[in-house]
C-alpha cells in the first residue's frame, strides 16, 4: 500500500485528488493539508511513503516542504504537482531532492503512474517542462539578488528594501542593477516579471 500525504491549498482540488487516488487499490491518502506550514508536522505524524505537493502553498512553499521532508523524513518520496510549469521551479525542485514533477493539466492516471514509479525508485518529470528547463538554463540570480527582487515586487522603494533586508541603499541598487542585467530587463518591474515567469523567485 502506498501511503500518501496531499498538500494542496484549493479545497475542492484537494478533495477531488484524495477521492480519485483513494479509488486505487494500492494507494491510501493518510493526510491532507491546505498549507505548507502543516505539511511537515502531519508527515511526521502519519509517516507517508509519498507526499504530493503543490508549489504555491500558504505558509511554506512546496519547495520548502520538499527540503524539510528530505531532511526530516528522507524515506518519504516527494512528487510536485503544479499549475506553474516554470523551468526554474523544476530546477529548484530537483535541488530539493524531489522524485517527480508534474503539471496539473495531465490526467489522474499520470499522477497514479508517477506515484508508483517514484516508489519504485524512478524519477518522473513532465517531458515538455524538462525540455524547456534545459533550453532556459540555470537561474542566473544569486540568493541576495533574488531576495532584493522579491522585496521589490510590491513596488517598495530602495530605502524600504534596504531597511527590510538590513542592507545599505547603495547595496540594494547594486543588486537590483545586477538582477536587471541578468534578466535582460529594462527595469526592476520587468526583471521581477521575467524572474517569476521562469520560476527563479
């Protein structure tokens, strides 16, 4: 029996996935959570064989949860299932040790097959996304450049960003300038858009 934890913030989607997976003779959904914060405690309580995680969860992202599980419950395989098939997300997921990465527009049979395959020790990646990730290349932004761009996403001023990240204003300007250059953008709003589109933030 494959014991599964589901982490999906949309209640209807979570219930539907649980119902459909529960129809399989060899799969049992042992836990369901609607945010990333509850995922690790629930996984430690129920000890699932696999965790099916959305990326964009309230509290902690699916990528954060994947890293948590790798550290705290390494026997639990992680399968990311997301609406956002962004190349940077795939790379970050692989770095976090996930065993599979699928986009949500596939059939439930694909998810079921992926669960069985990752439990058999295979890695499963959406082929279109894998091809795109290879063509886009790795994330060019440093950790600090990502932090500054993320802080700039809501339109904050350089002074606001500097105060929030405990940096000088000139350092913030330097990071923003570097990020704009690396994303081939004309300004920081474009840089944020490009970085988000590619899953680099």
